């Protein structure tokens, strides 16, 4: 009997709290829309997930616009291996993304 009462109490309490959270979230969205905060947040997300440009990729790999694909691969292999052994995963990731960017750039030019 007592366990049934406790279960009902927990269920009713969680229902009330759930409804309050949904209502608070809706109110927060409405307030954000009035203040323009939602639009600013979307713009920040867009800026944060920008795609690497070919200029940035060339700077990361240390190559010029006139560099051949073989030269780019040589620089990529060298930097990737250095960061795999004693570097950081972040830099290794940047080097890999730079190679991917230049690979698509070279494929579209060919």
C-alpha cells in the first residue's frame, strides 16, 4: 500500500515538473525571439562550423598555389606522421582536413 502511494507521488511529481520544464522552455524561446538572441545564436553556430578554405589549408600544410599534388602529399605525410608520434591529435586533425580540402580543390580543377 505504501509503495503504491510513493509510486503515485513520484509519477505525479515528475509529471508536474515535466510540464513546468516544457512551459519554461517555450517561454525562454519566446523571450529569445523577442530579443533577437535566437538569431544571434544561429549566427554563432554558423561561424563556429565554418569550412576550411583552400588558403587556410595551404597555410597549414606550408605549400603554395603552384605546388604539385605530389608535393602536397609529401608535406601531408611528413606533418601527419610528426603529429602522430609526438604531436597533438588536434594538429593531426587540422593537417588531415587541410589535405582533404586541397584534394577536393585539385579534383575540381582537373
